[in-house]
């Protein structure tokens, strides 16, 4: 009798496993099945970037992992887990109805603002930036989630105020307060790089939505003045001074990271030293698997590999713009505009820092750098873009959406 029961339990457990497998297979097929050429392009480029990022994280991190007393695959394994979670989140977001996302956006934004305030109280500081909340072994950056919340809430504000965009008070003041307040909270943790990316894509969204040039100029000058003032204090002043005077006597070591990043790129030459053969990752470059991972790309893959990576980001932006031009729903157009601005600006800032065009700012390279929060939220955001394109392919677009158009979003 006990044997019969055990067999029945085994059969029952096997049936449950089969049902779970069938459900997962069906969900995966329905979610990631090609909906259109634009859908396939965006998903394919995203997948290529994530896979390349995992390879580079493995190459760049195993030395520092060993130096920290961990296993050589510790950082890579963590990044791989976050990549899997990120693609699940991408799939879920691509299936959520946009009206639902638009409805919950203000609440999500307010919750993320609250978490960012909490960072200033109990946050963990890393390399001068207080931008992490640590819970046991888990740490995350609320500012990454705040980027998405800000993008969504500004999109909603622009839609609800589309009849008042000729008025600063009723049309532009609220989005500027949302962007300025979010940026100020991030600056409160001394994270200038994230603040620049956040305010940068917000300003691009507002300008392309039709912000009058006089207002845009005043906002730009005001933000630039505040950024310069903020940069004149603490470690940021030292970093900028070192960037402006790279040949000056460096007693603080402020130019160490930037110089060794350039040396890594120079060592790579045209074809690179070969995957895994970087010399500078042997504790010569701080944050080599995160903010400075592009230097390892340049050293191991050379100018050709680094150029291909930049081209992939260009193709990613072009795929998002093509989806934008196929979309006729105003809220979704603003969201897509924010996504392409966010990823493009952040990639430009990261690569610009490694090339020494910009001072060290501490911004990860999207989809490439080690960092679970950044990878998760970037994939989640791209899932929204894929969801928009899925609806585009299911609904016959109007003639205006079929025609090539400018990126500018009109009222």
C-alpha cells in the first residue's frame, strides 16, 4: 500500500513538473516569438549586447574576484543570474498593457522618490557616491528605478498637459519639478554621473516634445551652473581638476584610473590582445568590471571590437527610433523617446569617460557593465519598448505611423 502511494506521489509530482515546463515553454514562445521585423531587431540586439556583456564581465572580473577572496566566477555568476531575471522582467513588461503602466506610473515614481530619500539616510557609499541600499548581502541602487519612474511620469505629464504646452506654468513647470527634484535627490548622494544622465534624458524629452527654445535655454544654463557649482566640492573637484590638467603632479592619484584606461585602449591597438589577455585588469584599473569595462573591451578586442560595440549601441538606438516612428499613441511615443535618450546618453557618458573626453563620473555601460540593478532596470525598460512594438504589429497603424517621420514628438 505504501508503495502504491509513493508511486502515485511520484506520478503527481511528475505531472506538476510537466505542467510547469509546458507553461514556461508556452509563455516563452508567446512572449519572445517574433512579432515584426522591428521587434526581432530590438530583441536580437539586446540579446547580443547582454551576452557580450557577460563575456566581458567574466574576463574583467575574475582577477578582482580572486583578489577579494572569492571564487573567480563570483561576479560573473551574479551577473548571469541578474541577466536571467532581467529577461524574465523584460518578458513580463512586454506583456503588460500600456494603460496599466501609465496608470501606476505616478505611484511607482513616488515610491522610488521615497527610496531615494532613504538612500540619503541609510545608504552605502562606494567611491564617494552614496547611492546604494544594502540589505544583508543584497545591494541595489534606487536611482536606477527612479530613472524609469521619472521617464514614465514625465511622459504622462506631457500627455495630460498637451493643451497647455504654450504655458510655462501649466505645461512645463510640473515636468521640470519632477526632473529637478529627482536629480537633486541623486546629487544629494554625490552621484553626479547618474544625475547628469537623468536630467539629460528628461531635458531631451521636453525639448523634442515642443518646449520653447527660450525656456529650454534657461533650463540648460541653470542646470549647467548648478552642475558646475556642485562639481567644485569634494572628490568631484579633484576629479575635474585632474581631467583638465592630466599632466600635472598627481599626489592624490586622481588621474590613475583615467590614465590606465587610456593605456589599456592603446595596448589593444587595432585587433586587440585577445579575449582574457588584458594586463590592465590586474588591479591597475579600479571598477574595471563596471564603470571602466570599455577599457577592457578596447584592450582585448582592439579598435575593431570597440567600434563594433559602439555600432551595436547605434543599432539599438535606431531600432528604438523605428519603433517610435511606427507608434501613433502619444504616451508611448514619449516613453520611447525617453528610453532611446536614456540609453544613448548613458552609453555616451560611459564611453566618453573611458576615452577621457569627460571626467570620471561613475556611470555603468548599459547592458555591458557588471551591476545587477542597472542590468535589470535596463532590460525592464526595453521590455516596455518591445511591448509597444508588439501592439504596433497587432493593430493596423494609421498612415502617419507608417510613414518615416522625425524623432520629434508633436502635440
